[in-house]
C-alpha cells in the first residue's frame, strides 16, 4: 500500500449478510475526477471473501425463495419510495466518484427506478402457465423458479442504474445476489444495499463485494453461482461469457458500442444538431448508448457541422457538482489520455479535426478534456473502428441512404442507432433494414423504457438474453414443467410403448 493510500481516512467496505466488512489486505484508490484527488480507498475481495459472500447468500436464499410474492413486491414498493425520497443524496454520491453532473446522475437514478417499478409487478411477471386435459385425465403446468445465487458485475459509467437493472429483477425473482460494482465508483452500490435493507430485504440476499480481476475470476469460477450478468467493454464481455459458460453458468454479457446517428437530407437540422451534441457529449461520452458516429447523407454535412460546432462552443465543462456544468470530467487520468490519443491520431489517418477538445484549458488537476468533433472519418481509421468512450464525435459522409445502412450493418458493434428524418417511409425502411438491437427514430439515445428490455446485437452482446424488463425475468428464472395424472385404480396397466396423447 502506498503512502497516499495509507493517509486516506475513508474506507469503502463490502456488505456481506448485512454487515460491513473492511479488513481485506488488498485496497484500491477512489478519486474525485473533478479534482484528481484521492478521496477514499476501497477494499478488494479475494477468492476466500467471495466464498464467504456466497455462503451467506446461499443460506439466505432458501428463506427468500419461500417468501410470498406479495411480500417481495412490498420490498420493491418500499425501495422505490426510499430512492425517490433520497435521490439527490444518491446523485451527489455518484457525481463525487464518477464525475457526471448531478442532473445527469439524477437522470440515471430515475431510469434505474423504472425497473424497480417494473419489478414491483412481480406477481404478474412470475406467473406460470396451465393447460388442462392435454390428454385424457392429464394436465400440464409450468412454473418459474429462481436460479439460486447469481452474480451482477456492473460498470463505472452507471453505478446506480445498471445495478438497479440487474439486482432488482434477480431479487424479485427469488434469487440472492453477489453484486460486484466497479472499483472506480463503488459507494453507490453500498448505498443501494443500505436502501434495500431499509426496505425490508433480509440480510444475505444482496451482498456487495468490491474488487478487480482477481475478484471477478473468483466469481466466475465459484460453483454455487449459477448465473452472471455483466456490462462493460467487448473484450471483457467476451472473456466473462466464455469463462462463465465453461463453468456451466447462465450468462448475459453486454459489451461495447459504436452507435451511429444518421441524418437524412430532409431532417430538421437544428433538432439533429441539438440531439447530436446532447447524445455525443452527455456524461463526457461515457455511455454505452452515446452517439459516437454521425452519418450525414447527401449535402447535409457542412451545414450540420456548422450548427454542431456553434453549439459546442457554448458547452460549459466543469465540476459535476457545480449546477452550471453541462459536462464533467472523465473517470480517470488514464481515460483522459486515451481519449486525447484518438484525437491526436485522427489527422494522421486522413480525418479533419474540426473542434479539438485537447485545446480546452482547465484549472486544477481534474480529469477533464474538451469535446471534439472530427470530420471525414472512414472505416479503417482507429477513431472509427474502436470504442472511444469519451467526448469525441466522428462524422462520416455518405451519398445515399443505402450507403448509410451498409456502413452501419458492417460494424461489429450493434448496440444502438438512430435516424433523423421527416419521412415516414424512410423511417420504416430504416427500422426494417438495420441490424442493430435498439433503434431510435428522431430519438438519439433509444434506451427502452422499463417495460421493454435493453440489449444490442453482434459484439455488443454475448448471450441471448437482454437486460431488465421481460427478458430479464426469463434470465433470472428457470422453467419447470409438471405433467399430472390422477387415474382411477382400474386404469393402471403396464405399457412399454412411447407415451402419446
């Protein structure tokens, strides 16, 4: 442990069986991205700590599975009330460790609450099926049963929303959860564990363990963890999926994105410019649904770039805790340098840097970088091919609608996409033609509402089940089919033939 870590007073603990645990030898730093200062240290779990959490979860899940659905639903209603009443407290905690503005953090909390509300209707979502008289005197019914102990590994960019997408559904379905949040902004997960407990969730049903790759590998290899949910980069998602599947676990691993926004010649350019700036630079571009590629069709590129550049010049970038700020810093110093590297290399690849965010000057030692706009980008350039996860918007110029569709469908990422047009036929064709999991028509960030499910295609998702909403209840339960017959004694006989109707 470095001298800096030793000097830090605040320690962010695990939460296991309702108790705070912070005596791990391994620790990691937690920073305020707006100042660059370390504000806390977080304990990092090893395999033994993971086993301790799983044992607690396994023991608690037996009683939780036997808890009536009405009682489970009551916990969800109470949780929603607690979060709604204290949302500003949670939002400020997110801002202090992630860096996004408080308003943006409040939006994150609100989108997480959508799934809490959806899960409050668990009585409906867990209904089974019944068919009588499938054969003479034979009835068949199907029920949903929980998996047992499941793990949720969540990303730094949404430290409250993604846990609420995963954990709430898993618990509503009757499982116990091991939540491993990002070690970069871990406090929101501890806050949520406290809120669940206040809402009446029994100890051991939600356990928060912090950690790194050592911790994650222990989760993936533990025989009593039956399923793993993950959101992060594509290389790690593929690793999570492969290693978990080898252990026989059920897996949903959401990976990276390179979201395109197509602007047709008939689009409202002012609306498109507003949408592009909002979707590209909100949360400093650290969103898996951020627009990172603007595809201009026909002659709209020059006037649209002019409108976007003018709007960019008015962006207020600063500490997310300042109400005047519209965009905050990046999560780490390394992330800032990585994003700067993409802008630095764009011109050498033949692109034109229209607005260079590296030239934006900031006071202090925070992890800030300005917003960048890069024109005449093409596939094959690093700035196009790789997920940047920062405030960089690339412009690709094409002549026709068909070229735009071909460009997008050739991408290995297929998380979200948008088209801006006034023409209904174009919009309908785009919805039909495009090979992407979530589509927006004049909506730049098409994150579905809580009654639908979230997830991309191709290298944006490993596994076949999307997150939250109806598909999530499918993921966190397994179906059992029961065939019943009550024959009269005189009907009993030996029959070696294959059963038929």
